[in-house]
C-alpha cells in the first residue's frame, strides 16, 4: 500500500473521530467536559493537519501546513482550553441545567444532521464521485452539530464552545476540500478566533458580575 493511500485512510479515520467527538460533546453535561472534549477535537484536527503537512512537505517542499499544525496545537489545544478553564474557575457557578433539550434528543438530532448532510452533499453534482466525500460529509456535519450545541446551551461558556466547534468544522471542511488554504489566510483566521475568545471571556465575567450567573437567559432582564 502506498504512503498516499495510508495517509488518506488516516485522514478518513481522523475525520470520523472528529465527528464522533462532536457527538461526545453534545452528550456532555458539565462545562469542564465541554472544554476537555473541545481540546481532544482540536488535537485530532492538529493531527490531521500534521499528516497533510508532512505529506505536502515531502512531495512539494511546502512548510506552511506544518506551521499551521503547530498553530492549531498551540492555540486550540493549549491556550484556548486553558483560557476557558481559567474563566470558568473565576466565575461563580451554581449547579443549573445547562441544556434546553434532553441529551438523548440532542444526540438523535445530531444523527439526523449527519444523515441530512450526507444526502444533501451527495445530491450535488460532482461531489458524490469525489474521493473526499466521506471526509466532507463528516466535516460539514461538525458545523451543523456545533450550531446545534451552541443554541441548545444556556451558559455563556457552552455557547463559546459551540462557536469554536463551528469554526473547527469550517476549518476542516476547507482543509479537506482544498488540501490547505494559504498560510496568511490561516493566520488571519486564528487571530480572529483568538480575539473572539478574549472578548467573550470578558463578557462572561461581566454577565457573572451583573447577574451572579453565566446563564445568558439572564440577559432578558435587561429589556426595558
């Protein structure tokens, strides 16, 4: 078996594991578990980027994908989860129900989103014959599941994690579809992502100071 076939099989397996991590995230009930699962998902994405980076370096001499792998590891595996953990540790937290729908219903909805994505993408001309079809279905499904997770959570940190999962899904969709975006585009995305996390961290502190809770439903009390 050629090295290209091996790397393709590894990437396909990783795309499945990334999708599975989205299901695990949806089934979690604790904010600490959200952060840990997001860290694992980001590590899998960094691993996929590393495999593609090594393949690109050996075949084309490109180093930018390897740099992107390091950036993903530093920002999404180390810095952002640690920042969210510190934010969570510094806000007052009462044991409250964080999800709007029950977990089994959310998992069933996630399964439905995967099926919906599969039939939607295979119905598009040219995609059903693409070798990356399974990877594309998995990555687009992560986007939908991240959106579902974000709107089904009541706590600010849970909603931040949902947005980050959406960004993960968008990134791996582009990564698997284009075999890597220009390095300057990746850097711009990471800067925007870092800015978002910092701003939302400050907002979480403010919500907690004002309402003694990080439940965003409390913002309804601001209506005049």
